C-alpha cells in the first residue's frame, strides 16, 4: 500500500510540475500529509514549488539542477530523484495524459492515503479501548474518521478575485443545472421558488409551536425528495419511535399519483383496513422497485445520542450511498459533546456542531433540516397581542440566528397553514406561503402565496 502511495505521488508531482499547474501543486501538497515526508523530502518539495514559480513550469533540467545545487540542504541523491520525477512527468505529458488522467491519479492518491490512515485509526482505537474502555474508544474512532473525511481534501488557497471572474461566470451560468442535480427542494413550488433549493453546507430550521406540523412537513419533504427529486435522505428521529415515522412515510407514499386508495396513519394503527387499502400498502414495494427514486433511511437515535454518534452513522451510510440531505426531528434531543452546565449553552453548542456537520460531511457538506421551537414568551405575544413571530422568538435565539441559513416559520391559521421565510442568507425574507395539509396522510400542498397580507 505504501509503495502504491509513493507511485501515485510521483505521477502527480511529475505531471503537475511539467504542466506548470501551481494551484494544483499546492492542492496536492495539502492533500498529502507532511508526516509522509522525512526531513530530506520536505526541502525537496519546497524547492520544487519555488522553481515552478520562477520558471512558470517550463521544463529545463539543466537550470533545475543548478537551482537545486544552490540549496545546501538537498544532496545529489535528492536532485537525482527530482530529475527522475521531472522526466517522468515529461513522458506522461508527451504520451497524451490529459486532465482526466491527472485527476484519476489524484483521486487514487486520496483513496490510498485514506486506506493507510484508516489502519492507523484502527490501531489507535484498539489502544484507547485497552486503556479507557469502549465508550472512549468509540468516540475517539468516530472523531478520527470524521476528521479523516474532512481533512484529506484541503482546497487551494483562494487568489485574486480578478483571476476568478471567468470561472465565476461559468458557475453562475450553470446554476439551473446545479439546482436540479445538487440542490434539495421542499416539494412546495412557491416555497422552492423563493428558497431556490438547499445546498451543501446549508442549515435550515422549521420553527413553530408544538403540534403545528413541523415533523409532518419533514415527512412530506422526505417523500418528495426521494421519489420526485431522486435524492438520498437520512431521517434521524430523536423524539418519535422509528416505527411511527415509518407509518407516516408509508401513509404519505400512498398519496402519490400511482396509488388508488390512500391509507392514513390512523387506519394503520386501528388495523381495520379495507381490501383496497391493503392493496395500496402491498403496492408500495413493487412501486419502489419499478420507479427510479432515491433512498430514505430512517434511523432511531439512542437516548444519549451525541454528535460523534451521528457523524459515525452518516459516514456508515455514506459507504452505502451518497447522503444528499439530513432531516432531524429535533436538534434539542441530541447530547452536545462536551456537556454544558446551562441548557441554553448546550443548545448553542448543538447549533454550532450541526452547522459544522452541514459544512464538512464527507468533505462536500450536506443540507441539514430540523424543526425548532419558539419560546413561550413569543407564543403568548402572538396569541394575546396578535404579534408576528420574529427571530427573537427562537430558543437560544442569538446562536440560532447566527448559525442558520434558512429559517421557516410554520403557523396555523384557521383551517390552513402558513409558512413565512424569516431568514434566508441569499434572498428576501417576509414572504408567506399558504399551504394546505392533510395530517392523516402527512401531505402538504400549496394553495396560494400571501405576500403582503397579515396573519
């Protein structure tokens, strides 16, 4: 494994050097951990970069040799090694190795490094297990795996923005494609047209008073994400039993167009199903097997679930499928690590941890969506004084407002529900959407946009 690592490393170095790709060289240097270079290789690497800067990557072995000899720390053996790398890069480039080939070597280098590091993490875990017991070993291993996923793909430091205009225009021009392929919608057109999809790194809170339908909205969105958007959803339940969430999801699936008779959660729990309702439930499996769709993974969190537990679960699922979005039915039921003395401090710590998870999971980030309660004072003001909800009504409001990217307020008005956008980093706030809801089936559907009207 170590030999393959060094071989990939030489291919990458030689190719980058020949092509004069300094940003890519810096990126590769960040990916390869310094401890894999002994005291002789480090100055060799640094000299490699300096020479590449001064010559703009032009191949000149004679000048290179003179430049290296000017550095007293590098002996003739190391100069010979570098020349070999340079020559190999010339041959690879002359043979027609393109960007695809270079990226393949770079990706393979990452995979080999991960395998080497994984063995080290296993050894460390066994050591902690013998010294500190199972709980410490588990936390240590999950944390190390999370750091491994988040640390092996360091990006090149940003440069002058004037040099990035071209790529920026290309990115903006492709935003519609990015939204279709990468962004995650809620499944309500008016709301999605305002939010424009949740992206990797986004943290969204759906706030409202208890019983207003926050978890039902998540179930409705999960089914839409899976069957209409073909996204892979991880739904973590902390306050409801997994069996109950499963009932809700199956009930919502029976409201898809291909199903004749829907089955409510109440009907499932009563056990008094008609023959047509049984047929609808039996149709779920062949429907899923015959239609292109994503994945919904429903996970029951233990009573003392920590962020290390959740991170480890997500990495476990990542080995099975690419996780596109995390839905968590209540952030407050998670246990922060380390524990805090005050309740509001623990909530603030959890919000920071979840924002970090949204940015760093699998080194690409994922959207994280969770219900969140308003405080009792805000509820009384809304009830007694007909006040509208604002961000001060959130529990631990300062940290919740700071860490989140999107905040949606779910409010029940007469027979309908209304969703107001209280915060959105990249768009306008204050827009309100009226939605209908059939809670027996966990179904939400839009009715009309209410921009400018009062509650």
